[in-house]
């Protein structure tokens, strides 16, 4: 997926007033975390929610670990 399309999807996701879930996937070191943080910063004034959650799967080795990370 091109960077422009990814940025458009992130903008639409971040500025939507409908609660949603988004998963960014890709190989290690492709810039997923950087892209996410850059999109949040670029659209921070247009995000309709006061709070959001971000969960990295780095180091997660089980569904139990993932559930714990989401709850924390």
C-alpha cells in the first residue's frame, strides 16, 4: 500500500466520530509506529475523541498477553 493511501486511511480513521479499531501491519522496521505517531500529531486538532488506546504487539507472545496489554 502506498504511503499516500496509508496517510489517507489514517486521516479518515482519526477524524471519524465513529469508534473503530485499526491494525497496522507490516514487516519489522517499516515505520508503522512512526507513521501512526506522525498521523496523530498531524490530525490532533481534528480527532473527535479525548482519549484513545494504542497497543503495540512487540513482545506479545499470546492472546493472554494481548488482552493484558489492551486492558492496561
